[in-house]
C-alpha cells in the first residue's frame, strides 16, 4: 500500500486475515485496563513524602534543651542569592551572665526564595534547614512571609521519617487554617508500587 | 363507537412498552459516558473521573447540569432552522430503531396473569426497517454540518455522508448474509433460528459466519462514527467536525445519538450473530433478557476498548477499507454462503 513494496508472504497474509497485530494491540490495552492505575490520589488519600534531602520551606531548629540554635550571624543573609532572608540581631541578656547574640527578627520571603539551600550550607550552627513542607499555597499573602515564631514550629513530617514513600493522607478542610493535607500517622517504609510502576 | 377492552389493553401495553424503552434509551448515555471515561482512564493507567460521587459516578450528572446551563449559541450566519433541528434528526432515528428490536420472547406478568411480548412490534421485514431508519440519522450530521456555515463543520458533514455511503453497503451485505443463513427478514425469526446454544449462533456458521461478523462489526463501527472511523468529527484536522459550532444541549444530543447508535449496533450484532437472548450453554439459569443485556454490554465494552486501542484511520485508508476490502470480501462471502445453503444440508 505504501511506497515501499515489501515481499508479501503467506505469513503476512495470515497475519492480516486473522488481525494478529490488532489482537496484539488489544491485549496490550487490556493488560493496562486491568492493571493498577498509576494515579497518585494526592490530596484525598495519598501523599508523596519527600526524602530528607528535599528542600522545602525553611525551618529553624532548637538544641536538645529547647534553646534556639540561631546565633544571628547573618551568614544566611549574605549567602542568599535573592535577598529573601532578613535577620535583625540583638543581645540576649537572659543568658548565664554572658550576653548571647540572638535573632530578634528572622523572616523569610518565600515569594523570592528559590529554595537553593545556600542558607543552610552557610549556617554554622545548623539552625536553618530547608524542611519537607512544600504545600505553601494559600489564598492571601499570609503564607508568603514566615516569621521566626512560625519557623520555629517543627514541621509536619517528623525528622526520623526517611521519606521517599507514599503515605495515607486526607484533605483537611478548616476555615482558619485553610486546606492542609493531613497525614494521620507516618508508618514504616513499605515497598513502593508507585516507583516501580511504568 | 365503543372500543373493545382487549384492543384497549393492547394499546395501553404498547404505549407502556414504548415509554419504558424510550426512558431507558434516553437515560442510557448517562452511565455509558461514565463507563467510557472509566475505560479510557484505566486503559491509559489513569483512574478516570473520581471526584464527583463515589468513583466519580455522578460525573455525568454534573456534566449534564453543565450542558443544560450553557449558553445555546446559534452562529449568526447559520441556517437557523436546520441548525436547530439537526441534532433531533440525528437523535430520533436512533430511538426509532428500537421499535423493531426484539428483547426476548414473551413473558408472563405475575399478579395479572397477562402474557406480554418483549418487543414493541415484530415486523416481518424488521431488519430492512432497522437499516432504513438507521440510515436516516446521517442526515442529522450532514444538515448540522451544512447549517453551521463553517468549513470544518461542512467538511465533517461531507465526510459523514461519504463514510455512510461506503459502509452502509458492506453493512447491508453482512445483513444479507445473515438473512441467507437464517432464512428470514424478521429479527425475531433470525434469533429463533439461532436457538440451541453457542454453536447454533450465526457467528459460528462456519466458515462464513465469522467473516460476516467481522464485516458487520467493522461497518457498524463506521456507521456509528466512533474511533477508528470517526472521520466526521476528526478533532485532529477538523476542529470538532460536524458539531464544531454546537454547544450546550444541542451538542449533547449529538453525543447521545452516538451512544444510542453504539447500543443499537451492539444490540443488532447480538441479535444477528450472537443468538440474541439465547443461553449459550443451555443452562437456563438466567432469563433470556439478561443474556441479551450481557452480550450487549460486552460488545459495548469491546467498542470502547477498540476506541482506546486503535488510532484513527486516514481518510483514504477509510475509503480503501470500505471499497477495496470490505465490499469484495462481502461479495465473495455471499457466493460462499449461497453455495453452502444450497449444497450443505
């Protein structure tokens, strides 16, 4: 039929008469029809929890006694390529006689932030870390700007959880807090069908 | 003049039967769209509609409300009357087909002890009526394409006319083959001639039965304008083909016509080739109408399955398949069928 005339053997004839290519195609689509779908039902039932190396929203850490690790050295401000971090240092007189340098203001503008991670590389005390929260959408400007108090709250994914799996989740509907994706519990790592799916 | 009670009862029964069939057919596209989208989704390893209701089962209802609320646009330079009437011309013949379609032998109604037949009318030339009426629906497509006053719609309408002419021939040939095998033009008698299990069905009338079956299914798919033969609404080259200018309910009339056409082709295939309501193994577990419905459902799934397996044919390929393959094969097959009928007892 085409421009190239191929030799037309008896095998080709049988192939055409019994629609063999056609049946092959049908069996392929039928296998897909009965196989498991690869759709991630993200907000309602499942959620992909990233690995620890994921760079999401910033978080400020405390040491084991609950003291803020940040010493307000402003290295993160200097390292930041987009100037999205603001640090105002003050002297903390509540220490043991020696006055500590602490951050009075530590804000990050997430609209400008490009999540490069230079701030956590620059930080000498591992105070600032890019965490695993990535659901940053909201309907006003409130979520574009995070203050120190908000950043000091531990993020929803616990640090011990290795990540890289899909966990059960549901969509919370809250008038005040918006619609966060709630992960009720972080269970142990399971074999992950989603990564193996073609 | 007083009317006889028996005649009056007959009239009432016929009206009730017509209303039931029309009601079922009118609501049939609602589950069928959902099933089609689910089949599409799962074949592509997706889930399909999932948000409205459990497993998205209310999605067609939401779509229907959306369609109803949409603005009813009639293009300024369109032929207003034809534009408005074309969806109805496409839709109504699809209902008319089911006047002649038998769904089973008679059943005895409990409580009133009345024998009613599971068909609206048993025409002695039912198959001719079905072919004639189903041929009418292409006027809806052609008029819709013409009246839209748009080049895409016009091309779609022309294509649907050409496709109709090409494939109606081989469809009718396949029907002639069945008529030769069964020896009747009445759909009821065609089914009766296939009673007695799976090997009495026309599809197993070897060696010609399977060939007729394949020809009929291919031509039927072309008749109902579905992929791989949906050249009239080829969105790759024609916008949306004959319904480019349609929106809202008028558009959904065309979609409904397509789904009812699919059902009618599936039902016709069942009646002509797959023994209608005949129990394939003679077990007698289920009433015949469930066998009919099951076979129709399997065929509808098959049509959807094909839709998401095979790409659309090019226009010249479509014509080649119709004229150079299907019609010669049907002619040769008629010859073989005739010889078989004469010389094989």
